[in-house]
C-alpha cells in the first residue's frame, strides 16, 4: 500500500526549492511514491488537481477518500502525518493543527 506525495512547483518560485527538498526526504521509502510536477510543463495536471498556488503538495493513498493538499512549504512532520492518514494508520483529524477541531467540538 503506497501513498503518493506530489509537489506542484515552478522553476521561478522562490518557495519551491525548500518544498522539493522537504519531500525528497521521503524518496527512499518503499511505501511512498514521490512525484515532482512542474506546472508550466503540466498545466493540464495542475488544472485537474485545482492547483492555484505554488508550491502545492498533494498526498494521496489507498485509505483516504479525499486527497490532502498543502499550499506553501510544509513541515516534514505534517507530511508524515498526511502519509499515515492516506495509508489508514491515523485518523484524518490528525491533520488538524493542534487538534483544533477537537477543541472546538469540546467547547460546543
């Protein structure tokens, strides 16, 4: 069961190199497929995934019914959590910042 991490980037984007570097840390893992997609050369793919900002990173996997997307530079820990959600090893609520959704539910 592989998860996929895809980064949509531009050669002229100053924030894209740090994001590409962040996801390259996952390249040797057998449970992850890594894709780097340059938007100028792959406009159809970017449009299909509704990419409107770069870098945009999308995480998908067999145990998630909706892809997880991040705009901007994303922390490695957040990417790891998204992979675990995509593989069914964590609940989607794990992606919420500091359990914000749970805190709101408890407050109501």
